[in-house]
């Protein structure tokens, strides 16, 4: 896929941050329509007004993606009012940082898993049959995290949610290929820390600088268009995956935890105020 011109693009978590940036790229490339999903009604309206000034139709839906019922209702409305998306970007995500036993099972654990892991599955399930049936070149971009490749203190549930996304997302890619639906390609994006405010206070491990959202979105967008199966950023994420795979666990604990500083990266995490 060269660009998203004349395509319907749907982005979750689109009211701010990287979600808004993905939507901006869709508008800039002349999408047929851009569909914005977010729970933040006020932020959603502001983003719709900003992007709608370009002349590209921008449709906003207030959706709590932790609710399967709201996902199903909103998906049915999108298909009826706009059409099934050709490009789906599962961007919505949350993070909670604390020692696991200090987290609240419903407010932290269930909430994180429902938005980070289950929501991409539920959203994709609502639209994938229509994407398959259309026969048109289509894309699904699932935003995972480098946290889904390595254990890390103070983010056990977040790591679990992103581990789930990586396994699910790449499995769906293979299922589509095996079933003969090669026109629908799935890309999994697993970045390390990005300076959006979501991970305020977190420190990038050795050789892993905190990335700008502009850089991350540009690379993820290009990978999605090309139908690249998985993108890890920066390059050191691949290095740590290899080392973690070949070294005994205690050796990795010493090298990755102490030398690379992976296990200290969330020690000073504060996050975005109010989130």
C-alpha cells in the first residue's frame, strides 16, 4: 500500500497524542474518511474540528473500549454511517505502575488488560470480516510495546497486556496468510518509551533513548503501509530480545537489569497527571 488515499481509516485513542498523529497522517494522505474513537468526548471534539478543517470527512465516536458492548455498538454505527474501515489502528492504551500486589484488581489489573489486550481483539473482530470480504488492500496496525518482550518490575500487568497483544496480533497475521486473505496485512508495533507524557518519569535503558512521538508514528506508519509483520523500536529492543533468549535467566537479570538498567527504568515513573 503506497498511502491511505481514498481509504477509510479508523483510529482508537484518537483524541490526543499519537492517536491524533495517526489521524493527522491519514488526513494528509487524502483518506476517504477518518474515524476517531476515544472516551474523551471533549478532546475528541477538538481533534475532529482540527482535522475536519482539511476537507476530509472526520467522524468522531465516543467509545469506552474497555466495554465490549460499546465497541460492538460503535462498530455497527461506523459500518452503517461511514463504511467498514480499510485501515484499522488499535492505538488506545493505558499504563498503571506499582508493585503488583499494591495494584487494585479491578481499577488497575482488569482495567489495563481490558483496554490494552482485549480491546484490540474485540475491535478487530468487529471489522475484520468486512475487511476480508471487501477484497481491497487493507491494513491493521496493533500498538504493542517493547514491554511485551521483557519482564520489568513495576509494570507486571502492563507487560502482560502487551505480551498478549504481540502474541495475538502476529497469530492473526499468520491466520490471514494461511486462509488466503493476503490483502489484509497485520503489523505489530512494539516500541520502547516514547515522550508522550504517558510514561513521564520513566528512563530509557542503556542504548534505548526515549523516542519522540513524531519519530515513532512515522516509523510505525511506514511499516503499516508496507505490511511489515513486526516493528521493534529502537534497534536495542531486538538486541535485548536476543540476549534474553540466549542467556540464562540470572545472567540476563545481571546484564539486562544492572548493566542495561531495564529493571530500574520505571523507578521514577509518574505518568500523565490525571491518568
